[in-house]
C-alpha cells in the first residue's frame, strides 16, 4: 500500500484509501452473509413447495 504524503510536511503520511477499504470490507462481509441466508431460505422453500405439490 502506498503512503501518500498529505498534510503539513511534518513526516506524517496518510493513506486516503484506507477508510474506504475499511468501510467496503465492513459492509461486504455482512452483505455476503445476508445473501447466503436468503439463498438458503429460498432453496429450502422451493424444496418444501416441491414436496407439497398437489399436481
């Protein structure tokens, strides 16, 4: 990761992409879990409907 010097030149460098990466990672993991749960529920409902098919 590149540290890009931003600021007053006092030796402190800031990576402006680090907060964006942290937010992206923080949102991606729970979102993946939600997608997996939804797909599992839908798959279970589909199988349940197939076993209770009256036709």
